[in-house]
């Protein structure tokens, strides 16, 4: 009889144990390893084309555990400013494929006509926007817009230095400022050639010499060119060939080179004088609009 009770108790325990066990998927979403979303795999969803660019490649990824079949992703180009994206993008397809077995690829767009736009003084901005895929379980981004599905593309800003523009100058040596907040007047000579009535500032030599006697002397005016493709600045002449800028008849020259940030209208130029000091003196100068 005792054995019968033990047997019934054992069976009852089994029934209670298994009837109270909860199914691991009961009431929960069963994860589908091929579901997810696509987005641009970048830290900064923006890029500026170079004047000589022939294409732009934008990394795209599938955020899913696996990709069993080719995935077609649809996108569009949306005008932002400066005119239609078709002025720049020659690719006509508006979809691309992420091959089966991979989770990443590049969206490649062929581009052109950029130098012509620069010469016209036109800057074109547009967005590359991921729209959808051919798989219902893979969306373009998430509904909360937390993923990058828009990528901003810009053509280079044009050289647009207005004749008579007055910039604010800063000159430094070895990282230390020698003179700042001095006015610099730029004159347009044509053919992307310009003059600046001073490079390092009117009192640069006074500061280095430690004497106010040289205030306003040796302004180091320069003539320079700007390359519209590379935005390189080249000083083609500078200083004083007859000493007229210093009242001492001291003849000196200025050479140098640098860059011009066309979008922010900032010059960064390194110049070197020859003829004022015993040894040539160099300075780093910045011109920017106030």
C-alpha cells in the first residue's frame, strides 16, 4: 500500500512539474534571423566631392544576423540646393544589390561635371535616401529615424573672392600669435589672381624687433593665385622691390603657399621673407571674413 502511495505521489509530482513549465516562446516574438533593416554604415552621413571626382562610394549595411538571398535596395536622390542632382550624378539606376551571404556593400554613384559647376560658381547639394528593399522583413532604417538613411552630398564651393573684400588677419610664429585682428584688403586682378595689402600685419616687424620705430613698416603685401581645383594658394610675388613700403629703402621679398577654404572663405598661408632680417623669417597667416 505504501508503495502505491509513493507511485501516485511521484506521478502527481511529474504532472505538476511539466504542467507548470512555461514555453520559452509563449507570448513572445520569435526572432527571425533574416529580418532587420538597412542603413548607411558611416559615422558622419555627409561628404563633399572633389573637383576631379568620378564617383562616390557610400557604405551600406544590413542589420540582421544573416542574409540568405540577394537583397535589392531602392533609393532616390533628393535636391537640397543649387539645382538638380542630375547635374552631378550620371548613374541612372535607383537600386543596388547586397549579395547573398554578405551584410555590407557600397552604393556607388558615378559623378561628373563638377569642375564646370565650380567655374559657373554653382554649388549643388543633394541627399541620397534609402527608401525600401525587395524583402518585407528588411526595412530602410527604423520608424524612429534613429539610423542613417539620408546621406548628404555636396560639390565643392566655388572660389568667390569679391574685389575689395576686407578680411581679418592673424599672423603667428611657432604657434604663438604675433599680430591679430588687423584688416587685410583683397583686390581681384582677374584670372584668379589677387593682392593682399598686407600678409603678416602692419606691425609684425615691430613686434619681432621689439621696437615701435617700425610700426606700419614692412607690411609684406603679396600677390597670389588660387587654383580652383585644388584650392591651393601660391604667392607669386610680395614684399617691396623698391623699399617704398618702409621709408628706409629696404628691399625685401615674400614667398609662400597655402590653401583657401572656399566654403568658409578662409585663407591659411605660410610666408617667408628674405631681406629684412639676417636670416629669413617665416610666419603662418590666416585671413577670414569678420
